[in-house]
């Protein structure tokens, strides 16, 4: 359990938010060209990092906007919160 | 040869105040080379080593464990054992395990306190009723015992359940698997460790894997906190940390590691003599032999290795428990904890070879791996020894995420994942 500083609403409890998983998984530009291996990579394979991970979150019970978080998954400490489209301010 | 545990050894040792029991397993330093190394000294890893030595005649085996054996998720789960899964592949896998459970204490000469007290799954809405009836039929076609119970029969089997139709999610029925039940989780790890040690397996504790050495597409050994150990075969059974080990070998797995919580109450006199699970409201409860209520909560939806879950998850589970069992309203909770579970997109495990020769993974058990411990070890040992899966774990390969041939137990099994 931790607090998340929503870039639009401010600091709220994590239970107000919905985790959207690993960030920067780019949707294939040419889906018809993709091999089964490439589809598996996009759909299922995850880094599942123990350490600082970039991820997407949605303020589901608040402003309902999406944004990015850099969070250390080994201790749940949030390193940075930034808006969609912005560059990650750490690492 | 180890001394057999029996009533006579108990009496004999009583005369020396139980101070001269022989050690159940040694605590060796690693050798330079092994024929096979199992990474992870939980129930699944120790069972794998045990069956590799027992059934596949491999003797030069090591189990490396970063902490102490059975100190991870083996000691954190809620000890439920059942095999009432919907799909044929899952039914085969879990019932294989259940059949081994039935004779495990005798086989290991170690009391794993396997108790076939039955597992009941409740239905709270019409779709639950349809799903549970369908699963009952599927189970019976696969030779797994299952019966559907109406509300009165549920009440008769477990009288403390609130079957009033006025509650938010009334009990409309349920299924019962009588062969299902619980076991003592620590004893499973200890029993397999003792059995494996007797056959010459080195159980190396406080030995964390730091890297996997490869020569092209073949493994050569592991780097550990106790130095480099050479081997041709590595079986990884690292539960929540499977992705961490996979990343060391340059592999990606279809896993997400999330906290799963459980809690126990203060001990009370026997009040619930079965296991009751509820998928829809996510509450399940049983009572340990010490008298504690053992309650399983759900997973958090974010990736974390912190072994701490969110308070609202526990709160939600306890809300449901209180509505279903008003008698527990003044129970105090004694302990609460979280373990990290590795969840596959289809909520089914992976027992598989990989693209790297000599590297095998047994992972993705998610929220329900304990029940499969003996079967998982047996089938993983087969896969490692023969470099080919057994027919019972053939469906649980890594390639299913490429082929699309998933074993989709999400929501279809008896409890939500």
C-alpha cells in the first residue's frame, strides 16, 4: 500500500488507481506483417523487472486519466510520476 | 540410510529427551560440478530433486536456495489441495498431483498431515451456478470426484455459512470435491528435503543465484554467492522471482509478479471442518490444526516484489468473510503476510524446456501452486531428465504463448486468479 501523486489531482491512496502494467509496449505498426513470435512478444512477454520499472497507471476512481510512473518494484517506492508523452525523468 | 520415523523411534528418542534425533538433511558446501542443479528450495524444487534422484537415477544433484528451504511461498500459502479444474489438461495435471498426495506421507516416511476434508466452492449468482455445474460435469468426465450441492446441502455440509437469501451475494449452491483438502505446508518441504538428502542430493541453503553462464545456446553453470557451479542442466523453480532468473539468461517470460496476501486468526476450537472457497466474493477459509482460521485474500493488480500487499485487498476479503460467516465477527486476526506470485496470462503454469539447451523452467503457478507440489516435481523431473515433457505437462509449454494454444483457467477454475 502506498500513495500516488496523481499529476492532475495530487496525492491519493493507491487503491484509487488501476495499474496498467509495463509502459512503452508499442503497438505494432504493421499488424499484418507480424510473425507469431512477434505477436507473442507484444502480447505476453514481459520484463517483470525487480527494480525501477516504468509503468502506466490510471486514476480510475478520480480523474480517470492515464499517466506514467517510475517505481521500484522491490520496495514500492515511487521515483517519478510524469504525464503521458513526457520523457521519464529518471535513468 | 536414514533411521525410519516410527512409534518406536519416537519412544527410543524420548529416553534421550529428543536431543539425539539425526539431522533430516545435511548442510553441505557446493561441489564444483553437478549433473543437474535445481534453483529454488521450495516444495516444488525439492520435489523435483527428489523425483530426479528416485525415478530418473540422477544422483549428482544440487538444490540451491537463496534463503532457507521452505522459507518462501511454501510457507506462505493457505495449504489448499484440490483438482477440480475445468480443462482436460489442467485436470490431468492437478489430479496427478492429488493422487501422489494420497500416498505421500507413507512414501516419504514423513507426516505431511494430508487431510481430505473436502473443498467446497460456492455459487453466488446464476452464472456461477451454470459455471459450477458445467465444471462438475467436466470433472466427472475426467474421473475427478465432484458433486453439485444446492443451498440446503451447502448449509448441511458447513452449518456456519450464512445461507440467508437477504445478503448481498446469497449462496445459491456450490460444488464439493471430497478428495480435496489441506496439508501441512512446511512438512512437505521438509519431507522432500529429507528424502532427497537420503538419495545424495546436496541441499545448499543461503546460496543465491547471481548469473547463468551460457556458451551460445547451451548452459554451462550458475554464478552464486558461494561461487561458480558447473552443470549441464538447470531447473528453475523460483516462483515470484522466475523472471529475475530468466533475465539473467537473457530470456523473457510471460509472467507478472504480484503480491498475494493471506491471514490467520487467533486459534479457536474446531468450528469449520472443511475448506470453503468463494470465487465471486473472493473469500476462502479453512481451519488449521492449531485452530487458526486460515484466510486467503486476492492479489494486488500491480507488479511488486515487496512481499507487502494493500490493505484494501484484505479489507475486501474480510468483508466477504463476515457476510458469509457472521459467527466470525468478533475474531481477531493474528498475522497477515504477503508472498510474491508469478502469474501467467492464462493463469496456468509453465513446466517447460526453453530456447536455451539445458535450461528448464517450472513457473507461473500464480495463486495456486501448493496443491500441485508433488505432481509438479514429478513432471518437471521427467522433463529435465528426458529433455522432453511428460504427456501430462506437454500442454504447459512455453510455446503455447506463440501458438495460441493457451490453457485458459482464468475464471474457469474454481477460484478467480
